[in-house]
């Protein structure tokens, strides 16, 4: 299944099935420029979170994903592997700090 986000989705909306809709294309391009410029202007120091990619064994990823969905089912809200990882790190923070301290 193809993800419908970002540039690909926006351009497909502008182009459509029957070719380029020249009325919509400038709006889409302007929107994409604003989105790119606004994220580029935010200094990293001001951000409270970092977006990153981590490599996990498939079995661990599946377990984290299932646990996140189970939490969402039990307690409501969205399933979030990121939130689950934050809670695990917070739970084991003292152990991790000991490793850093030597």
C-alpha cells in the first residue's frame, strides 16, 4: 500500500487522473514551499523532540507495535510505539544513567 503523504500526495491531488489541473498546481507548490520553509526555520535547539529512525529486529518491532495497540485499546488514544519507548526509557532511566557514569 502506498503512503499518501507529503509531496507525492499533494502533486497527485493537483495532477489528478485526467492530467494537470493548472488551477490547483500553484496552490499546491506554494503550500509545499511554506511547509518546507517553516520547518527549516525552526532551530534544533528549540525543539523538544527529535525525529529519528532506529533499526530494530522485526520481532521486537512487532512486539512493540502490538503492545502500543493493546495500550490504545485498553486506555484509549492512539497507538504509539514512540510513547511506549519513552515510557520504557523513563522506567529504566537510573540504570541507563549508571552506564553513562561508569
